[in-house]
C-alpha cells in the first residue's frame, strides 16, 4: 500500500483541482454515444478476416512474402484452416494466391455460410469454383462427429505433403472445437465430457487448452509435425489474452512440451481426477505416439519448417479504434488489451477511472489512485499501464484536450448465478452504469463494452452502452437493476430499457479478437489547476 501511495505521488496526483459541480452535470450524450459506437465499429473493421489476411500476405509474381520471409510458389500450395473466422481468411487467401492453390480443407462452425450470406458478407464466402472444401461442424461450439471428420480430412491432407509443398494453416478462435482428433484409445465422447466438465468447473482457456493439447493427435504442434517435410506457414487471428501461440486453438502448429503432471494438476484443481475415463489415463501415461523418440532427442529441430504469424489480435483492434477516435476529435488512451478477471472488479476499475478523471473535491484523494493500482493484478492490467493511463488522464485534463477515449480489451468473466439471458459485455456495461450512476458528481462518461464477434453470450447483441443516468432511467421505467443482475439477465434488461436503444447490435461480424471496451470522458473545462 505504501508503495502504491508513493507511486501516486510520483505521478503528480496532488494537484489541487477545483471542480464546478454545475458544469459537470451537462452531458452531450447522443454525440458521445454515436462516437463510442463508431470507435467500436472501427475496432471490428480493422480485424476483419479478409483485411488482416490482405495486410499480411504480399504477392510479387511467384513470390509470397509473409512474416518477413519469402516463399516460392510453383503450384505447390495447400491450405487447411479451423476456427470461427477462417472462412473469410480462406476467401482472401484464394483471391491472392488461388492460382497456385492445389487443394484446401477448412473446418468452420455449423451454419456459418448461410449466416454470412444472410448478413450480406459475400466477401467472406468462397467462389463456386473454389479449390477449398468447406466442412461445417461443432454445433454450439462443441466438438462433434462432423468436426472430427473435418479434422481427419485436414490430417490426411497434411500427411500427404512433400518437401516441395507449402501448407498455409489458417487459425482463429473456436479452432479447438473444430479440430477434434482424440488420441486413441480415447473416444470423441470421452474427450468432449472432459472438456465440458472442465469448462463448467470454471477452468481458464489456458487450463482447458493445456488439457486438450495433451489428448489430441493434432494439437500442441502435431499438425505441423504431420505436414513435415513441407513448409508450414500459420496465419493466426488471436482470441486469447497475450496472444500465446501454443494456446490459441490449442496450438496445432506450435510445438509444446507434453507434461502429464501439468495436466493432472489441472484435473486435480477442478476435482476431476477421479471421475475420468480409463482411456484418459492411458493417453496421459504414454508419450504421444506421433512424437517419436527422435523428436524428443532433438527438440530444437522439430519446428524449423514452421512459421507462425499473428495477423490479427485485440491489440490491433484497439489501435484501429484509437485511430478512429482521433478522426472523431477524441483523445485516445489505450489502457490494455489484457483486461480479464471477474466482471465486478472490472466494472469497479472503470468506475474508479471515471471518478479519477472527474473528481469532485479540491484534490484527488491519493486513495483513489491507490485503489486503481491495487485492482491491477485482479483485472490483468500491469501497474505500468495503469500509471501511464492515470498520468495521461491528468495531462489531458490539465491541458484541456477535449473528450478522452479510454480504450481497452480482453475477456472478463461472469460467475453465473441466475438463469437469465445475457453476456459478459452487457453485464459489464450494466455494472459500469451502476458505478457511474452512484457517483455524486457525474463525469458525463459514456461506456461501451462489446464482443468483436458480434455475439455476447447466447444473445443477439454484441454488448451495450451505458452512462451515469442509467439508474434514474431504469427506475423511471420500473426496472429493478439488482433483480436483473442477480438473475444474469442483462440482455432482457437492456432490451426493455428505453426500447433497447442502449444495446449494441452490429450483427455477426465474422471475426473474433475478444472484447473491446471504450469509455468516453467529456472535458470539464471549469476545472482550475493551480
Ligand atoms: N446470462 C448470462 N449473463 C452473463 N454472462 C453470460 C450469460 N450466459 C453466458 N454468459 C457468459 O458468456 C460467455 C460465453 O459467451 P460467448 O459465446 O460470447 O463466448 P466467448 O468466450 O466469446 O466464445 P468465443 O471465444 O468462442 O467467441 C461465458 O463466459 C459465460 O459466462
Ligand atoms: O479455440 C480455442 O481454443 C479458443 O477459442 C482459444 O483460441
């Protein structure tokens, strides 16, 4: 604590600020609301599958430049892909290098072609004469027999390649469920049971995918291993905080060490060790059959035929949002692309930051900055990023730079206690609205939280917007916020509030780099800095 207070002193937070209460109550809501929506759209636009592929592949005659390396095209190109966004990625790859493409197979979510077609996203669909076979599966994001069939086709294609060939692997979120290849003797049903139990017990994506990797014939680098001696280039659209290559879609092109004790520790943590099928014991007790002894003796040689390139991520989405903010006359600050942790703590952080940017007393209480910094580890934000943000907020206000647009991304979590309809973005917006409403002095902030895939939980909305008038608005319409929150019913709440005008409904976007948060903080020109 002492350290944190000292840090806040270092940040010059002791300015005696004088705030005029009346001035702070004025709001320019509709304009901020519209700009917040435009900033979100720009974030999503910047990570559209076809756009990120276009930005990362450069074609010069028969040369393909990617990730700083050059590959020669001699009608030697093959393609596989799995994930929610790979259809759009594949369509763009085919537009760029389709003349050298021999064959491709992609595993995509059930019904996605029809949905994209219905949303008018023809640019994300393959041409009728495409050389790529599209296989749909994994209904409700769960591995199923269809996805297993796709995984088999992908494995077969990769296994038949020679050293003259180049395999492009398209990877995006949802790829784990779309590439199920249970290591024998484990059955698909058994593997599905294990992952479902882990997910229901609250395992993180890191834990879940560590287990999935250990039980698979294709994850944890094994797909790239199958393709050897062909060159492998993986284009990855990241949906995991920090973009860990070995975890996104369980890393089929990234060699990972197989450590059974790590897997057992995870199963123990969620008290699952004693309710597992015997096949799992068998899989975990022997070295992976497809990783021969030669591989283990010379691990550094295993993947020198593989190039993994992250072509889209939450960071890129935030950068695009930031550029849009500037265009709209806002002053962007990117807090972090790694916001996680319980939605209560995340909402608290935004409440504190808004309060900080607009404190009502003569001086910012050092406890305010201290509490912000203390929350950092709980919400996945580094102290350095919080300090930088606080410092910029101080500077922007001091120099009267206008409306600030605080941007962040990541994936907070909700502990479900009720049976309502909602998602983590709508629940976060609702909780931030409560924070903003409970402030004595209104900052005039508008907050937006949205899933970049366009779908927040099992709802038709991507997220919602909110501001400090939320509580008053809800009360005047007879809506009991606490009741909706207890039942995790944020979608119903926002649908009923002012005829759903606060919902964010971009429709299915065809991409996924987790969530984007934007908090627009209007200036408070009446502040005097002495
Ligand atoms: N009623 C609800 N209220 C709040 N959050 C919910 C509710 N129902 C589900 N969720 C949360 O929504 C999340 C699942 O939503 P979603 O389908 O958007 O997942 P996702 O993690 O974005 O998946 P993907 O990464 O595959 O897109 C889970 O974290 C779950 O806790
Ligand atoms: O498919 C998966 O494993 C998740 O979406 C994380 O990438």
